[in-house]
C-alpha cells in the first residue's frame, strides 16, 4: 500500500509541474509518424524481345522495407535496382509495396513491360545465275535475308557472308557443287542450299538448239524463220525475212555482244508497244519425241522490266503440225534482276493438254510478255534449246521431211521385275505399236500414252498399221511416297496417277476411285462420293439388263447423287496419287506447291479418311433440305446426311476428329470446323429410308480408327489346293486397326448382306 501511495504522489507532482495558471491544464499533442512513399519506380525499357533483360530501379522515403509481387517476388531494400531477364512473350507487371512505421499506410507502385516474340531470321532468296555450266565458267550466287544478324557459308564455299549480297565463283571441277547458306539471330537459324552441275567442255551436245549466238539454229531454217507477231500489225508477221525488212510497230531486235557470252539476241519493246512476241517458225517439222521428259531451256537477262514491271510475267507456246499448240503457258521463276538467269521449262508442261505432237514440232518457241505489259521492256536471250534427251537416243539431224533421223529412236532397253507371283516389263515392245485412221490417227498397244500420233502407215488391204512418230507418254501425277513406287494402270485407283483430276464438265478425263462399297469421282473441285448399292442396278438400254452397273446422272458435274467434299479456299486443284498399298489409295489435292487436302480410300471399307491442310472443308449436296436431301443423324461430333436423287439413295455420316461443329446444315453447302482438319466420311449401306440410330452409332464407333494401308497376303495348301487370303489393316505406324467392312462387289451373288469386322 505504501508503494502505491508513493506512485500517486509522484504523479501528482508531475502534474503540478505543468505550470500555468488560470485554473486549466494543457496536454502534449500525439506524435504522428510520416507515411512511406515511393518516389520513383521505373523500368529501363517498356517493351523488349523475349530473352532480353530490363533493370527495375526504385527510391522511397520513410520506408522501412519493401516487397515485390506480380511478376517478381521477395523482399526488397527501400532503395535499389534489380536486373531481370524476361523470357516469355507477354505483358509483365511488377508491383512494389513499401511499408513504414506502425500505423502508417503502405505505398504501392507498379510498372509494366511488354515482351514480344523475337523476330525469326529467314533466308528470303538464295539463287544461282545458272544451274548448269561448263568447267572453268563462273556463276553468281545472290541471296537476301530478313531479321538475320549474321550469315555464313558451307559446302563448296565458306566463310562469313553479308546478310544480303552476291558473290561470283569460278567452278573448276566437273561435279555437282552444293552451296549452303546459314543465317541466324539470337532466336533461330535458317538454312538454304543451291546446286550447280559442272560439265566437261568435251561433253557431246545432245541438245536441239533453237537460238544460239543471237541467231536461229539451222535445224529450224536459220534467221529466215525468226519473226515477231504484233498487235499493231493485226497480229500478223511483221517481218520480211527474204528482203531483210520489218514493219513491226511495237518491237525492235538486234544481235549485240555480251562481254561474257559473246553474241546474244536483244529484244526492245517500244514505249507505246502493243501485244507482241518473238516467234521461231513455223518451219518444217522436227521430231522431238525423245525430249518428252526433258525441258525447253534458255538463259535470259532482263535489262528493263518495262512500264508494267513485268506484272504478268512471260508466257511461252510451242506449236506442232497445223498450228496445234501447247497453249500459252506462264513461266515462273524469272526474277528480272538485271543478271543472266537460267530457265528450264518442263516439256511435260507443254504436252500436258495432250494437243502438242512432239514428233512434228514446227514452232519450237513463241515467247512474249503478258498481254499489253511489254511497253518499255528490254531483254536479252541466249542458249535457247530443247535438252534432256532420253538415254541412248540420238538428237534429230534435221526436219522430218528431209530424213532428219534421230529424235524418235529408242534403245529398246527393258527390265523384268518380279510382281506378285508373276513379272512385268518396264518397257513396251516397240514392234507391238499399232494404229488406225479413224477421223484422225490413233495409236494402241503402246502403253500409257496420249492416243494421237502424227500418222499411220497402213498396208493396202489392212485396217491397221504402224505409227509415224513416237507416241507421247502420259506422265504420272504422283507425289511422294508414291513417286518412288511402281505404278499400275489396272488397279481400282489406276486413273488417279495417269489422269489425276477430272476437270468439271470435261467428258475426256473421268478420274475415279472405286473403293467398294464407295464410288468417288476425283475432280479439280474435290471428291464426289456415292454409294455403290444405291446406284448399282440392271440398266436396260442396249444391254437390256444383261449385267448390273452403276447408273448415276450427270457424271461430270461436281455433285449430283451423293455428296461432294470441297474446299473453301481452293476451287480448282490438281489431284495426285500420294500413296497406295494392296488395298488402299491416298489422293492428294494441291494448288501449285500448296498441299490442300488428302483422302485415303480403303477397298471394302465404308470409310474415307480426310485431312485438310489449307482452307476449310465443305460438304456439298445437289439440294438444300428437301425431298432430295435431309439430315438423319446428329450426335456428338457426327452429322448424318441423306440424299435421294434420280432414284439413287445415299446415307452418309461425317465424323470429325475432336470437337467438331457443322454450320448451315439445312443448306446445300455445310461447313465443317475442328482444330485438326481431320474427319471421316462413313457410307451407311441402307438403300431405302433412313438408317436407324443404332446402325449409325455402330458405324460412327469405328469411324476414327484410321487405316493408312492394307497388306494382303495369301498361302496355298498344296494338299487340297485351298488358298487362304489374309488382310491386315494398319495405321500410319503399322499397328493393326479394327475396321468394319461392307464389301458389295466382292460379295458376288450372295443373297445376304455381309459385314466383316477385322
């Protein structure tokens, strides 16, 4: 108790010492601590490329400590800086929170930094001035790149190179030179290569020259057959070679001397030039059949691309016989760089239409810029020739009417290949060729060729004879891996490599795949798919019901009975055989060098497996929802479509890979969309009415068991001569797949429907 009293007294003393009068007492105001503040918080850069670094710098007042959050972390000093490497492309946010004395409010500040993907280094062009030269001649390599920090050379050249430039190199060894270029930045490395063949000067010249040293070669009649057509002269020949005069209003030409090549032909289009072009011929026909797999090659130097900057490029045409021509074909790849460039135009492109007769070439070159784009154009041309003669053949020595010889010979070489249980020859027996004169000269027994020939020698009293000239081969439309395989014409897919695609409305090339129970027309617009059971019937007519056949209307249109698979971005494509096996075939549609889509057909299977690489797939039908088309099944990623046109009933279910959406399903053009671009078309073999849900479910359940190939093998039991045939259905990795088979034609005359699960 005394201790407490003492304290009270002391307190009283303190209060009494407060002083002052007036009967009142004062108290000290409370102490207020200053709040922390962030004076500055900044980044050394507001935007950078992924992989680069920034520095964050900050300063504060009245802060005891700071902490980081957002895209950085941990405790930080009240003042400082920190280096950070930012590797991900995104917007980074860095937050700094600083605290002071107890009871004060924290200070918060943020900065943001935008991080973008690094620009990719690329080699935009890497070309050589010539792809083939003689020993000790020079070539010029030219290249350009984008976003590259450095470039280097390897192969048959070396050292550091500019990111864009050119270099001349003398080639002193007979071999194929390979020049590699590598350009890189901190993000990536890009590579490109070009090759140049160096030939010995003593190599036998097997080319048929057209223009060399500025003049027309003698085999074509010399400069007497050099002329020009000119729109301003009524498209007639504006030259008079006999008198050495010309009246061309659009074009001039002369022989000039190039310091490295010697004499070359220089062509100048006047400032007001109309449509005009160089013509060699027409002269007496020359047999170039042995160059069917070669090229029409020439060197060109564009000195001035003209007022239109060669906006439409150059075109070329070759004529045979009575002005039967290859068509006017565009030439790609001419850079018009002001340097000499080499052009190799495939002869197969000249003969693709089937009209040009290589055995009777009369105008070997008609060369001109696109319509009315020539004004101001100046170019030099040299070394124009047909090259790439067949092995063992000899070039023609002159025109056909002068006993020109060569240009149609053949060694007759062949190889015998084991094929299945038998063998095949790699060449046709030349003595087996036969022909007829039936409103034109037509060849047969000549293998896979175009039917027309230059003539037919028919002995008196006979109805057939031997052809004049060599038939023109049909060059297969194939891509790898089929391009490295042996091709057959008699398979159920045989028209694909030898016709390619049917042109809509053209009755001369009906490319199709008969993958029983599915029948498909392969066209330049895609695939028209029909079911054999719906259209396979006794036909009447001349045959009077003697055998069943597929009866379908309007066979050369994009779609009629059934459905068609088209592409939103590509309305006219080329079709190629991509691959085949014992029981499957894969068709690839391309536009130029663009892979558009592919489809794998399996014989005996109701499934077609599609994969789209460019554009979006479209399901087309003849009608929108009506009495001829409707929807019978919608489940998950599948859509069932029925058509009933001209008495042919078809039921198809389309099943996508992964989440798949279908748009405008009631229309005659249904869109398909999923992340993979893959889907399966299933044919449901119900030829009247709609398939039940359970049947559709069953077909859909195996629709995405993708089959890439089919191996068929057999064994013979010699004790009783029974044959066992085995089918193995494999995916792209060679693993067995479960497949539903509905084979209509192979059932024969069976009275019951057959389904096989293998």
